[in-house]
């Protein structure tokens, strides 16, 4: 029997004890979430005015302005839709999915500030909802979008292959997937902005989803007889897996979300990566940071604990009590608040872990995950506990209760209408920022799937071995640098700003946007009043640059003369300036 997700819910016998109050909330909220999600997809969505067919509007909000379509958000939303379709839950969803495929075929070819389809344009993060290029200043490129889109389209393609519709897949899906996979294979070793669009560095979420895309892409290409692509994807997947290990912080017991940005690295980025790269056949594999792996669990505890004392709504709830969580503890966007999708991601990771433990009939406590498990039972020691033991029952029951606790927090701060914004207030839980965020609705649906014991798809994570030596060479290069003959230059400028004002960078190189005032590089304010960004630039090259302020549509250039410097021959370089 199938559990129904998008067409309604049937809560049957579950893998663990469940809160009836949470079950009741999700039964209602899932229907609202599905409607809210579909309302934000063009052309027929009631809140997707102006969006062309198959385009996901991030949110129907003008303050902040989210009436754009993001490659990343759209792929995550349609992955949830595609998974429901593939499970046979709602055949009518195919119309929307086919419209998404057609829209992405157009979008991939749109020239934009990141380049053309052959020169880096696939890394452009967002477009106008009519699929024209967004040419304003933004944090670009963002390299997670192509990987996530490839994964969503591969999942759709696999479902059609199973239904003997390979000809459609070869004609309509493979060409799009190949473009994205080729981009990932060529550029995984390039820096870019993280999923929060604030830090320009390497990002755990980006690296993790790139690895999945390449592994799944190699198998997809094989299934379609496109064997010429397989070796390249497989080779680069091994390199990405090797690099993925570098994010682990063994002394602190958590995954460092970004290699730059000046923050602690405790970030919802890591939980989101774990759930979006979940492969139930991989068990609790630590190399791919599966949800029940010792590293992912340890990291989850560190991330959750970082919010226990900073939000009033948490009232210093002690471990293992569930708390509201946000993007990262240093967040200041809209004052820095919990996000619905971040809180639901914690619950979903725990549900995914429970799925695997039940399937394999045991759970393993290591020295790395010991602190995670001891929050539920102080007497737990390192070892393997079979499902027939009291310890297994004690731990899984407590973890299921904690997972439901995170959902209960979302329930508490969901208004009577069931609508979900981007954030809810750290002080009183009131909704903040963009209303009706599509990703918020998708996070409800994917968490319900996991809570109902439905696992994700097999993408090839099982049995992988991390190479003994790592290569950081992609198969090509693009604007954004990081390839041979470039150096990573960090620009830091001390600048006092008002709320809503940002600092940007432009200069005399393609990677510095060639003096463009409209496609400048936004700097991170993570260490305000020092703003920073890292850009890969040609080595041993004389360059000039300036900082720009943009506030309420008004652009203010730094005063003359231009800043000038020569890049070093190799390695890294840091420039420290003060706004003038």
C-alpha cells in the first residue's frame, strides 16, 4: 500500500511511535502546502502572475522582492513533485513537470550576467519569471542549481524509462541533463556563492549535491546508452567525493558549511545537504554524510544546540528538546530568525535516519556520534544495538519524539490559514520576510514523506570508497576562476552602511564584471563593518577595481582614483581597504 502525499494523506502503521497532534497538523497542513506550492507555479498558479509555463515563483512577495525564479529553489520544488509522480500518487502532476522541462530548456539558453550556456551562464542563480535574464547586482555564480536541476530531471527521466518512454527522455530530458552535468564536471572545483547567496567560497551543500548529480548522471547516461559521458562523470565524482571530506571539522564535531565567510560554519546548509543526498541503500555511510551517519548526526546536534540560547521563542530549551532553528546563528537578515524550511530539515534528517535504522535492524553508536545519542540516554556507550534490544527502542523512540518536536514548533508558529512565510520571529513566532515561500511548502511535503517511512531514491551512494589521493581539477573552466593560472584574491573593505544597503565590487577583468555597475559582485557582511568577497583572478596580472554602494536603487561609486594592484603568481592574496 502506498502512502499518499500530494493528493491527501493516509497515516498508517509507522516505523515508530508518532505524535497524534503532529499527525493531525500534517494531515491538514500538507493539503495547504500542496495548494500553496502549486499556486506559485506558472501559468495557472493563482499567485504566479506573470510567470510563464513551468516557472516556479520563489514567493509572491514584493517586500522583499521574491518574484523571481531561482534555479536551485525550482529544482528542489520540482524534485518533490517528481518524486510524488514517480510514486504514482498523482498522475495529473505530469503536466506541470513537462512544463518545467520545457521552461528549463529555454532558461538554459538565456544569456545572462554569468555568461552564455557555453561560458558559465548555467551558474546564474535567478531569472525574471518571464525567463528573461535578471541583470541587476547579485551574488553570482551559484553552482548548486545545475546539479539540483540535473538530479530532478534524472529522477523524472528514470520514472519514464521504467514506463517504457525512453524516446521522450532521450529527446527532451537528456540534452538538458547533459548540459548541467557537463557544467558540474567542469566547474565543481570553482568557488561560488552558497545557497544563502552571501558567501563566495566552497560550500558543503553545493559540493554534496554536485557529487550526487555526477554519480546519478553516470548511471542515467549508461541507461540511455550515452556511454561517452560516463567516464568523465565518474572520474569527477570521485574527485568531488574526496573534496567533500575536507568540510568535516573533527575537533569540533561538525560539518563546516563554507570555506569562507568568516562565520562559525554551523549552518542549516549541512542538514539540507544530508536530506537532499539521502540514499537509503547507503545505510549510515559517513563518506557521503548520510542522515544517520555518525558525522551527520554529530553535526546536526552542534547546529541545533547553537540556537538554544539565541532565540526568545526557544526559552533556553535544554537538549534534547526541539527548538526553532534558522540558517546559521550569526544570521542578521531581517534580524536573524528561524526559518520554516530549516526547522523542518532537522525533523526530516531524523526521520530519514529512523528509516534506515528500522530497515537494517540496528543502529551504531561511535565515538563521533556518542554525544548525539547521549542526549537521549546518558548511559549509552559506543557499540551496535540491534532492534531487539531495549537500548535500540529507547533511542529510536526518543529520536522520533524529538523529530516530531521540531514539527510541533513549526505547527505552533503556523497561522490558522496554514500559510508559510520564509521566516518566523525569533521573539514571538510571527511570520516575517517573504510570504508564501514555495520552498517552505516543499519542506512540509518532503518531511511528511520521510515521516511516513518513504525513502528517497537510490543514486549510487552505496559502497563508495574515498580515493586515497585527491585531484582538484575539473574538466574545464568558466568565468569565476579557480582553474590553472588563477589565484584566489580576497577583497576586504571597512564600510559603515544603513539597513538594506549593500557593498559591491567591480573592476578591470571578466571575473570582476568589467566595470559593470549593474552586474557587480555583492560582498558578504558576515564580519560587518568589514565586507568581503573572494574572487579567482588571473595570476601575475595588473588589475584595477572599485567598491560600489547600492541602496534603494541608487548606486554610489567609491571616489577616485581606482584601486590598483598586481595579483601574485600563485596561491592566495588578501586586499584590505577602507571605503573612501
